C-alpha cells in the first residue's frame, strides 16, 4: 500500500477519460500552456507522461507559446538508458510550472560530454544538467573488509563527479543536479554490510554523505535517489530484468515518481515551491466535528487510533512551520467554535499563534483561500489546501486551479504521509531567513491589525518605527540574494534569473551598482526584502536590470526608499538618468505601473518590455523610516 502511494502519485486526482483526446487537441486550446498545465496535474502513468511530453514537444516545434509556464533547458546524461525518461520529465515539469526542454547526449558518455567544450551538452548551454549516474556508472570497487581500498574507491567516485561538475560549469555554465546512490539489493555480509568497509552498501552510504556535504551550500542541486529507493523499497526500485534487457537504471514503474521529483527540484530552482499550508479543521486537524461533537467529543488524544492519526497532521504542520512554511485555517464554522480547541483542548499541538490567518466562517473554501492569499500578500500559486472532504477539494480545484489540493485516502493515518509525499514545499537551499518566514507573515498579520486601529496610513507607518538597511552585494549575502532573484515572481520587474556565480560577477563588476536591502520594525527583523542591480549602458545612465521586492513589505513605502537610495548613489557617481525596464510575465502584473507611480516617464514599449526614464535630479519624498548604510557601494564613475 505504501509503495502504491508513491508509485501511483496517489496525491493527484485520477486521469480523466478524455485525456488522450485533450492531448491531441492541445494546439486548438485558446491558451495551450494553461491546458498543458491542467493535463499535467493528474496522476499520470508512464504512458500518459510520454503522450503528454510528446504533445508538448509538438507545440514547441510549431513555435506555440507555452505561457504561463517558465522556460527551462535541462541537459540529461547518465550511464543508463534515458531515452524514455525525457518526455516524462517534460510532462512532469509542467505540473510544477515549468516548460521543460530536454537536451540528451549519447549513452554512457558523461565524462566525455562534460569535459569536451564542443560537446552537444556544453554548446547547448542548458540551465542545468541532470547527471543520472547510479552505482554502476562510478568507479566503486568491491573490497570487503579493506577500509583503505574502500575509501580510495569512494574518493575516486567523488573525484569523477567533481570533474563532471567542473567541466559542465566551465564549458557550459550549467548548474548540475547530482544524484545520491541507491545501493544494490544484494549483500555480502547481510546485516553487517553497512558496517564493513569496502562493501557496496558501506561505499554508497559514505559516497552519499560526502556528496551531500559537497553540494549543499554550492550552486548545484541534490536529487536524493537513495531516499526515493528506500521509501519504495530497494528490491522494488532495482529491476534486474529491466537492467539486463534494456539498461534501465531503475524499475520503469517508478518513472512517474522520479520525473515528479526532478520537476519539483526544477520548480524550486525557479521559485515555484509552495509557501503556505491552509488547513481545514473538522476531520482533518482533529477527528469529528467540533460544532456537533463539542470539545470533549473530538478525537486528538494519544492512545486513540483516530486521534493519533490527526495528531500526525498537526506534527507535520508544526514541522513545516519550523522550516518557514506559513500556516493558515479555512474552516466552515463559527469563529469562536473553531478556535475553542486551540485555546482549551489539552491535547492540541497546534495553537492559535501558529497561524498567520484564521478564516472560520460560512463562506465557500475558494473565497476564504483568496482572502488568505490577499491578507498574506502571497500568490494563489503559493497555497496548499488540506481537506478531508472530496467535495471541498473539487470545488477549490475548479475555482482555484493554481492551488495545490492533495487527494487524501480514506484512512486519516495516511493524511500526513500523503501530504509529505506530494512534495509541495520542495527546497534546493535553506537559510536562516527561510526558517523565519512563518514568523514574518504572522507579524504581518499584527501589522494589519495595527493599521486598522491607527487608520491614517502616515501615522501607521510612523508607528512601525522602521529601519531600512542598504548594502552592496557581498559574500555573506550572496546565497540569499541568488535565492530571492530566482524565487521572486510577483514583485519582480524583469524576472531575470541569476545563479550565485552571476551574483558574484555583478558584485565584482565596477560598472554595476548593486543593493541588498533589509527592513526591520518594532515587530521583527524582516530580513532581506529587496535586491537591485543597475547596469551602465551609457556613461551618464544607469539601467535598472533587476528590481525585486518581497510582497510581505508592500504598502510601507519601501519602493520609494529604495528609489531614494538609487538616486543618491547615482548622483555620487555622475549619473544623470535612470532607465527602468518592465518585462511582463503571467505573475508580475502587480508591478506593471511600478515606474509610473514612482514618477518615471515612458520612453518605449514593445511586446517584450516597457522602458521608463527618470531624471536623477528628481526629488522623491523619503517615507518615515531610519536609513542605515553598510559597506561601500561601488560603481564606475560616469567619467571612467
């Protein structure tokens, strides 16, 4: 049963009867990209993934736009047969908001293609390369009981991976997605295999630990295939028959699962991961109906099978909150009745203060979810909704298709496992600011309450006692800057994506002006909330290449404060004109009038972008906040 949950992608709704016809009709759809995304959101098996992947390829070949999906070019190389994997990856990536194009190389040519600057892989310059090597594609030598030989074997394998990483980075500029190793099922010592140096189980464990340590904190990304294989069972993951006949690196039953995990990672690399978990209450967070059963009748107690099942949902929600996922409630209930268990039930793990927004009323769930998104200043695409009721799940999927709504099994014991298996909150990096994100949004709710009390906007802003901190890009902020650039979609004027290497280049480019911006107020330190990159296309001009902001600080005048700082620095460096660029996407319409509101004048418009200009001598009123500058902002003088 547990294996079926993963192999069948059981958190996704079943494939509709007209799936094949809808794939044929994709080119006729008013917005083919939206229809592709809709079709990808079902629990597609291998054949359906291939069908949809090939249909997407046909649209691409015909020059059809796949908007609103985000383009991404993925190189695919490994030591197994990967031909059938490419269309499955393309279809699965659409589920995570990505229009994927796969670039393949020859069978088992990883080292050659990585180190040759003229290889197909390097000349194609993909955004990332998936290096799909398993234990059979690395120089791991079996040496039972020989620690020295065993360790040397692992180091040789890691050195080979390092060469592949360096070659792809140097010659093609690509990020690499590197796999951990699922060890073979067969053992030499039985129970002792993990402990005896030189066995394949020992070598795989050591390789995986050291690979993870090398990748985490770098620009590359880890795909934990070992964890996937452990989850479904090594004997299920490895198919000796399929490998012997066709060199398939793993059982093709798990192609949908593998492809979905790759899609999650790519989505996370492009800022598509979900940020908010919205919980129904009755028969989801607790067993029973609080309005009918009363406080003493709901089931959340230890020692009760149903109660413990629902407590597992609460534990997972709390764990997600600890890593920065925002929690909210959407329940059809009277507000005071819905809050009573959080306030009075001794077995409740979740408390009222764990939720950034609490919507308990008799509105439909879709309306409440919209209200939650608005209050949090998060896009609908950031939301996950957990509800035991299939009618409510269907309603939300129909009215808010961008909200992730996992299917749940009949047994509440599997609710938490199903939510976790769906991987909505995939991460490719984790920072201290990520961990604090839930608290940021909870404090935002307190700010909203304060604004309602104060009434007058100017008085409200003064009451926040804000301090804004400006600094140039630096080594300490580099990882967070890259993360913000790649995750920010709504308040992002150009949505250009920069790797850490690109951020470092901008940091060191004397013809560029860079800013990382932090904001604190009397409630909390909001962390880094804005990133700016200005380029110098002409001696007297700065062009704003990148301007993005966190939506959680909207309405506080931060954009005017940032503009004041850009103008101040521009004057110091002899710049007379600022040029702002707006490149529209399906997600950044909220900043369409950003430059107009700040006093810029339009100077040109095409289908791809609108350009705006501002005289540096323009006076812009600074909002009520203290300014602190850290470090030295360097940029080339106009006379240089």
